[in-house]
C-alpha cells in the first residue's frame, strides 16, 4: 500500500493498517504481555491512537514500525502503571500451536518446544528480548528497532546477536 498513485483517505489508511498489520502487532503485544485479552486491548488502543494522529503521520513506507512503536510504548506504560514485569510464560504461546489435525506426538513436541523457548526468552535481558520480539514477531528492520528503542543501530544488532547466541546455548543445553 506504500506506492499507490493516489493518497489514501484516512478511513482507507486505517483499514489497510488493520488488514495488513493487526496480526503482527497483536503477536508482538502477546509475546510481551502473555495474555490474549490484554494483547487484544493493546491492539485496539494501537489503532485508536494511530487514528488520532493519522493527519500527522508521514507516509514513508514504515507503517508496521509506526504501529509496533505505539504497541511498545503502550505495553511499557502499562507495565509501569501496573508494576508488573514483561515476561514470557507458556500461556502466551498458545496462538502458535500446530493445527488440530496434527498427531498427538507432534502436538506434545510442539508444546514442549514452546515451553523451552518461553523459559529461554525469559532468561534474556530485557533489551535482548525486546529486540528479538520486534524483529521476529513484529518483522521490523534493525534501523526501525534502533529508532524505537532510542539506541544506536549497532546496539540493536548486538542485542539481537547476543540474544540469539544465548537462546542457542540455552536451548541446546536443555535438549535431552
């Protein structure tokens, strides 16, 4: 939607954001808050706020980054207000289970892998976890992640590299 010859109306812009980015934004929020109901609330608030600032949004091909940034701020603000820590537990991974027709062994293996990943992600630093979630749940580029975290690009890259290395160590160490 970024290279259309005619500019979108505000309604069309919001509809395209919802259609194209709601799954990624909800997935990012869910990965942080671990509660589907809260992730849904965050998603709704993201689009409400995006609607409020629609006239000042500059069309630069970074719609998803814009929406993920709003989600990130909302989740961080919510965490500060409620005094809870952003963490990962196995309940938040339920939306990523194999299809119902999968065999019981595959389902059991998938759930065990989900739990292992959730435990490993919880052991990362907050910066590493946020970068990995923005990159792999939000699909953001590293420049967008660095901008959202207000850190240099190399810091975002370093958080990702160290986070992936730590995940690899933790997950390999945990295998039977």
